[in-house]
C-alpha cells in the first residue's frame, strides 16, 4: 500500500506543478526533499515553497525572485539560512529577498520552521527556512536538466560531483531566462502597467517587449578529509541577474549580483559523549542597483525623475556548535555572532550626481549563546531550547540614535505517541527580533525610518494531531501568536512611518494523503490564518493585520502508472480576500481556483521528462495583496497596482543523469 508514498508526498500540489516531495512529516517543522530534482517550471524557491507547504504564501514581485511569507510573516520576522549561512537581500523593496540568492537546482532539502522554535538561528521570530544544498559525493555522478515553457522560458542546469577518500568536489551551474509572462487577460507585465498606472510609471515604447529576466548561478563545494572523522568544508555560490522587471513598482533591477562564501570545520565522534563540533565562518555580499531608466519618467522634463537607488549589503558571521549524548539526553550548546552592513544611495542618471542616502551605512551586530536539550520518555518526546541575544544597531549619521537590544528566546515542544499510528503535540515558545536598518534609518526625501523602535517579541502556542496508517496520513495544526511591539507601517505618516504595535495571529493548517489503492493517491492541504491589531493605529480605524491571506486549499490526484512515472491532476483555490487593512494599502481580492495537469515519465533510470500545463483555463487572478510595506505604483483610482499571476502555461522538463 505504501509503495506510492515517496512519489505522492506532494501533499499540497501546486499551481506550478513543481512536484516537490516531502520527507516523513515531523511535528515542529516540514522538510521538503529532492527540491532540485522536482522543481519543474522554475528555479525560483518561493514558487516551489508556496505550492508545497500550506503555511507558506508567495509575494509575487516579478517573473522570478519572489518572496515568501510563513503564516503571514515576512521580512525579518522570518529567517533564511543556507547551509548554516544567514542570508539577506539588499533591496528595501524586496526585489532580491533572501530566497532569491539560492536556486532550486542547487538545493537538496528545505526545512520549514513554523513558529519560534529554532534557537540556533538569529532572527527566527515567527518561523524560518533552513536550506541545505547538495553535498559532494565520492562516486562520480552528474545531472543535466533542460526546461522549456511558454513565453520563451528556457532553463539549463548541470551538476557534477566526485572525488576520493581525501577530497570530494561538487560544481553546479545554471542559466534561466524568460520573456514577460501573460496573465489570464493575455496582458504582459508591461501591459498590466500600461492599463492602470500613470504615464510616468509605464514602460518606454522600446522597452515594452523587453525580456522579463535573465539569471545565471554557480555553486562549488569541496569537502576535504583532514583526519579521521574530521572534515574541512568549503563552499561558494555566485548569482548574477540582469534587467529584472518589477512592473508594479516604479523601478526595475538593472542587476542583482550576490556571492555567498562558507568555511566550516567539522569533527564527528570525538568521544562516546562528545558527538560533534562544528565551527563555521560565512560571508555574503549583494550589489543591487534599481532604476527608473526603462520607464517614461526617465524622459520627464524634470531630469531628477531619472534615478538609480544603488543598494549594497554584506553579512558575515561565525557559529560554533557542540553536540553531546549524555545518559539518553541529546544536548547542543553553541555560540553565534554576526555583523551586517547595509547602505544605499540615490544617483541622478542624467548627470551622475549623488542625490542622497537611502540607507546611510546601517550596521547590525549580534552575539548570542544557544542550547537545545532533547529526551525521549517512553511515549513522550520533549525538546527544549533557549537563546540569549545581544544586538546593537547603529547608523553613520550621528543625528540618528543607536540602539542596543537584549532578548531571551525560550521554547519547549512535546510529542506524545498515543500508539504507533497516532500522535499529539504541543509547543510553547518566545522569540525576539530587532528592527533592521530600513525600519530605523530609511530615507527618501527625509527620514522615513523610526530610530526609536523597540524589538518585537512573539509568544506562541502550537498544538495538533498526526496520524499515519495504511490508508491515509493526516496532520492538523493550530497556533496562536501574541506579538508585542510588532513593527508596522502607518500610512497616515510622512516621516517615522514605522510603529511598534501589539497584535495577534492565529490559525490552522491541514495536510494529508489518502491512499485510494496501490497506484492512486489523493493529496490535500489547507491553511487559514487571521491577524488582528489590539488597537487601530493613530489616525486609522482598521484593526485587521496586513498580509494575512484567506483560507486556501489544494488537492491533487496522483496516478503512478509505471515505476517512477506519475500523472497528476491538481486544483488550488483561495477564498475571497476581504479581511484586509485598507487603511494601509490592501484591497479586496476575488476568490479563485486554478487547475493544473502534468505527467512525469521515467524512460529509464537515467532519463525522465515532464510535460504539463498550469492554470489550464487561463484564469485571471492575483494572490499577493498590496500592503504599503512594499512601495508600489498607485493606479488612477488611488489603489496600489496589483500584479496578476501567470495565465495558461505549457512546459516541459528533461532530466538526464549519469
């Protein structure tokens, strides 16, 4: 009966038919496996995640480099870690969110943390992503992946790995590009802008048919055995993106270049008690100029409208982890330190003159100590964690105050096995995150940031039930989150626009699979969340919290018609989004449902191909709302410009292994 499980753990099948597989369901997190092998339609991590885990929604920013939300939380409220490396983007308007600096073809697994239960990673307030990339193998092996789709979409990826007892090496490279996608109305990205945005924000005629994006990436790793049970691990990842369109903002990305470096030393089995020590240093940098040069505003008689906002960020850190097994207890103790620099400046494209800072050399320094302790008591499993952070955020501008923050995060998560097939779980946790350089010091015609912000605290309870038997698998989760000093934007303000407020978020998630027979499986998922401010902001009346997508559900019927070959018919649907914060830019979105179909056929063990169609009935819809946390173009009616999702999309993917 369960021979279909490895193929049918799509669990929440997708608008983009990405066929991401899930590992056996854990309680406090969801681990997505075989990401590189099964991302069929795009290398965009946000698309793969949003169609795989009910707790995750996608913020549509472009044809590529989209952002993720976990239970309605985004930006610094969630953390992104790649092989232990903390990753940030440079753009304050999220043109390059952290997940855009790693591609699906480089990834082995992604662990999705839901709630404040990751004490090993800085900034895990309400959830986070732990991305693990491919590891080099001793045996020589390789893979070539080709992808083609509507709107001249092209993807090429290649991976090679091999070595010996002394050294193992892996290299992976990819290139991806696409013309502008068409929505269900057959409008391109530029046409969506032309229909609704002011003339100045529309694309110049010679750029209306420009390519939507081009993205190249390479990752190289070397694992060197230095002694028995000891290994030096070296890694570098480089991303280069050019001319990425962001149609519902006033600027596009001229380029987006990032580099991620990591050096780690790992020792296993030091003694019967001392199981592991891992010391890692990492460094990342992002260079991101965004400009109005493709828009009509660049030709305005007011030459100051032709502007580039050039952003840079660097992040470096050191993490030390020690793992012990002591009398059936598993103990981890570690130290964590990081230093992030963030700056940006406005440049007049007409004369090259400096116009002012957007972020004036903000510096965030953090040092922390953390520990986790696990123990199995017969049917009861207990895991507890704690993290103490000391952070300082400062700015080069002496007129802006520096801030020092201290926070103690602590949690406990318990799982009780009623029997071999049924479990109950309960967790409670507290975590903090400090304001970032944008929220404190962002400038645009004056100080928009608020240097007096306090850090945010999340106190959360998670609970639920899981069953796994020969007929079906089901997990139901509920949560309640109390946010103190939550950082929020007040649209009635023209300066110091960020405020600390108190709010709450609660909701539920369901995921499961029903094994109809040995060959057919029905997978399903659903999520519901609700966010409320304790009080309306000054000058406003709305108490709804922004970014809280409505009830969404999806289901897939999977037929394994041959070994490793699968046919899937899937539907994804969303309720009308009418619980909105219209005081701060959100608008009512209509409900929608889309139908997708695909066939993944294994010709043999070395070659398989996928063909599919997404949004089969060419539905016109939008899944991302317009909270003013993003700077979006205003339409003639005063609302922010919505960006519709892609219309009917045909694709094929070829995968060769050797």
